[in-house]
C-alpha cells in the first residue's frame, strides 16, 4: 500500500474519508465576534455551570462531542475510537470531559495544532479501516489557559500587542467512510521546528516557521501550487505570525498571500474586542474549522483547502528554565464533495 | 478492509509489522536492579550532563531514539514518523529531546500507558502503509516527575507503602515491515476508566480497573483465553495494583495469575531498593519492554504476549481540585518470529 505515501511527509488517503458532522461550542466573547452565526452553542457563563476553569473546559469537550455524534445520527457506542487532547498539563480537560462517553481514546498532545493532529490520525485510521466512525476533537478555555501558562487573572497583567487571546471553545468532528459534508484526502505530518525564539507573549512568531515548514512540504509532497488550494488556513498565528509566515514562504518561492487565512484573526475583531494579535488555543482552530470552514466546504464555496493548525511547544517549566518555544503544525487537505458524491 | 477490526476495541493487523530494534537507557538506581544486564546504557549521573531534570529527561529520549535507529541500521532521515510523549506538562521532554532528529512527529499523552499508545499507533500506521520505518518511544525521570506531581525532593517527604518510584529511563523501538526481532499482530485501544479513587499515592489501585478493562476486552475481541498468552504484562501497577487486577479479572471469569507480570515489580527489587509498591512512569514499561521483554521474544522463550501499559490520568491541578484519578491502558499483542520469518 506504499503508493499512499507522498514525498517526504505526506499521505494521500487511498480510501474515502468523510467528515460526517461537526459541532462547536464557544464562550460569550467568541459569540460576540465575527463568526457568531456559525457556532452551534454560545455559552453566556464562562464557568459553564462548573466550579473551576478546568471543569468548564471539560464540559466544552463533552458538549462538542455529544453534539457532533448526535448530528451524525449516531450514539457514542457506535464511535469506534476518538483522538483528543488539550493544552492543560496532562490533558485533563480531555480525560475528565470524555470519560463518560466510554469510547476508546488515543490521547494527543500537539499544543494548538491538536485539531490538525486529531483530524490527521482520525483520517488515517478511517482510510485504513480501523473504525467505521471516529471522533476528533480538542478544546481550550481562556481561564484555564491563563492559569496554566501565564498570570492569575486577578493580577490584571498587561498583555503586549503581540499576545493572543485564548479561545474558550471546543470543536469536534465525526469521520466516516460515506455520506457527510466534506472529505479528507491528504495529510502532512509536521516536524518540530525551533528557530530559538523565547517570547511566549509572541507565539505567532514562534509558530510561523513550523507553519511554513508544513505548508512548504505539503506543496512539494503533493506537487501543488498555492492556487491549487482555495484557502490555506493556519490555526492561531495571529497578525504578527501571519506576516512572518508569508515572508518565510516567499523566501522559499511561494506566495500564499491570496490564499492565506488564520483562524485566530477570523474569530475575533481585534479592533473592537481587545484581542491584540488574534485568538489562539486548541479551541481556536477547532471551533473555526467545525463551524465557518466546514460551512464554506459544505456550500462548495471552497473546493479544496489546506488546514494547518499550529502549536507552540512550551510549558511554564520550559519557559522558566529559559528554553526556546519550538513550534509544530500538522496539515490536513479537506475537499468539498462533488454533487452526488 | 473492515475485516481487520476485531470485536469492540481491537484491530488484528492485516499486514506484517515488525519490531526491527529496541533500545533502552536508564539511571543508576534502575541499573542496580534485577534487569541490569538487559539495558543498553546505564547512566551514573542523574542529570545526564544537563542543568535541569527536564533537560536530563530530554537527553534520555534523544539517546534512546538514536540507539534504536542505529541498531536498525538506519539514519533519522529514513524514519517516516514518530509517536512520542511523556509525563511532563505539555510533553516537554519529548519536544526538546526529539527536535534535533527532524522526524515528523505525532505527540501523545497517555500518562504511563504511552509506550502502549505509541506502539499501537505505530503498528497501525506501518500495517496501513503510512511509513516504512516508524519510531515509538517515551520516557520518565524520577526528578522531573516528583517535581511535576509531588513534593520538592529537598523536602524529604515520606512516601506511603502504596507509592511507586518513577523510573528514570527511556525506551524506543523502530517498527518496519520485514526482518526484525518480533512482530506486532494486534492492538486493543483503551477506554478511560474511573472508579472514583482519589489517592495519587496509590496509583496502582487507580489504574488496575483500566488494565482489567483492556485485558478483558482483548480476550473477548480476539476470542482468546489467558493461556493463549505466555505473558500478560502491565506497565506499572505495582504489587497493590496487581492484587486488585487479579481480583477484578477473576470476577469477570479470567484467572491470569499464571501469566501476569508487571514491569514495575520487575525493574526494582522492592525489598532492597526501597521502592515500595514498584517502579512507575512512562519509562518503566518502555525500558522493560525495550530490554527484557524484547530479549525474551527474540529468544523465542515467549511466543505471544499481551503488553498493557497503564496510565493514571491526573495532574496536580486535578488532584488539588479534588478530582478522582481515572486510568487508561492500551493493549499491544507481540509475538516471537517463527524460524525463517
């Protein structure tokens, strides 16, 4: 079956992989942003009825999972396995959020690239016949992420303009073999890329080299040009990361300025919502994919996109020990269904 | 290809998956234990030449990876992708340890079940034709784990007899399609199992229900009896977790007391090494698998084993917030090669 491998890092899926359903749940701030109409649920309570940020994030994952499964007309017991993870230490949002579903799970850590990793591994598994239905999801929460990586909210720390705002939300997709609203046709697995940058308040700059690496490799492996995609969509580079990405790819001979879109720049209106460089977090790419992006594909407004969520591989320990912030990005090729497909 | 799926949670691999090589590196205490002769490298310096426990753990992963790749007669550039993770928040041991190899990576979080998760996803990928050579690895370090989950070492906290001792070490395997020293023939994906236990100093008890669930499901899915395996090997249940596992499985109609072995009980001599219930950590199952277990399979002393590393899905935040400690276990069926295979 080796003919599925493309170039150095990619796989062209040999069998049909469909996105049967997608679901998104976000917080109030995301619900006030430009994509408001596309989300399934907008919660007004940032605690989502819970007693801690972490529990709230778990509820987000559980809700997104249940909605996606329901939209696909399935029950949790019909899902063969799921690929999930989150930003919190030891991925507790996923563990506690998904335990009740009783679906076999492979836990992931890809920082904010997790939705790409999850869709990639889910698609590889469906194509190989390892499951009729596979669930892919991730989440983030502004409160739990600030607690995990930065300062207590009560401290009221000022944020530099290069900083991003962690999205409160979870996005989930059910993959299968037939029907559905879009198809996954290829995957490009990312490498860890470290340019030595150390500013955790400028993660767009830290992740842009990884996004460049994966997009470049995807174009090489599939022998495509940027215009072969209607959109090339990164996760949460933000405005500063976007500038760097476009520059880096130009140096490699590719101009993607017409195709590029960043979920972090799309989910908030930076001018009115005080989100500086844009949105971020696993939930940023996941909720934008499960709502806005999926709707564009289902409407056949976009025929083929490259979805490249980006992750910054730092922890507060590595940061405090003076380490750099390496990045990673996983690429997933998603296409609209032809009429009758 | 759906005929590969077995029962509810398992896959019988359709194509040949071989373990081409395995490598292990451990610390001094592990090197003084009963498995001393089987490890490739025993380090005398717990810092492995580094300035922090986290960096030391990264060095362990890098060394194990390079040894395994070298033993397989390969170069890092020939490895199509790798599956890796560790116990630390945001998996920094893997990110910083593996960045220099420049191999596409899927980051995992399965707590101490990670070697099972890594081998499972690696084997599924090789069988599906997604890579000629795939690297599977994980690590743990006593110093970094105590810092991550428990008390400062300088505090000299007393440990209850139910506690385990985190193994300092990393184990790595290169998978391929031909040749090699053993073969992977099946995989059982684990579910998160939560019996509501909250004692993070008795993780064997927290993980035993998950081990029971996965072993039971493996036997059902493949329609096997315990005696169809020469060994059923858990990761780090320790002596208390073992007792619970055997009891739980007896309640379900299976007596595995003759086949059961626990890596945590094997790696240390609890009586003379003051390790209480046994060894633990991702590196426990990984180093014992890459050394002792692989040697028994290569010698054909064992014909077929079920390897079931077990993970406790807690973080210090979830623990401090009064949450329970759910468990997970992934099963991998490994068989000796027939003569001439």
